[in-house]
C-alpha cells in the first residue's frame, strides 16, 4: 500500500479534511511515520513493566504491566485498574523514541535514554511517600 493510501485511511480515522491531508505532502516525515506505525501496530505493543516499587499509593507491585499500542494509547483492559498520573506522565519520551525508531525502520528496543522511568515521588526518606520505576519496551502483540 502506498503512502497516500495510508494517509487517506489515517485521515479518515482521525477526521482530517481533504485540505488538512494536502498539508502533508509527499516526502513528509509524517507520511513515513503513519505508514510504518500502521504496519507495526499489528505486530507490536509497548509494555511498561514495574521493575521497582516501594510504598506506592496506587498499589503497584513489581511485575505489574501497562500495555500501550504503538500510538501511545493505553490498552486499559491490559493495565492495572488504577492509573497514577505521576507515573503515566513519565512515559511520553520513551514512547516517542520508540515511535521514531519504528518509523525509521530501526530496532525499537535499541534506545537507552529513558528506557527506565520513575514516578517523581522520591520516597519517604526524601519527604515523599513512595516510589515506582518501570522499564519501557516493545513486545510482540498478543493475539
């Protein structure tokens, strides 16, 4: 499928007008990203797995997982029942790095910056309450 067909399908899904779709010309990096992420969406998910947790008010424990699609949307039925805004707010950078790697045809797990993210709570010893850290990675999509 060529890039224009991917753009048309994407535009219909998100509600672009014809004028808005024309603002994404041939050769635009957004076309590459739309095309590559559409292809990757059927094969991959993003997982943020809790690798450290202590005194977490949301109750997160080591091994808990947050599952997102490659566009960065939480698949809520595959996530813990409580979603902490402080932890979730740390995930845009690793998700964006994964998106960029997928759109460039690179191994999406071969990034180092913010592969691990933590909630901003520094723990009880530092005048906080608790602390949680997750490892973010791309995993094969469960069928």
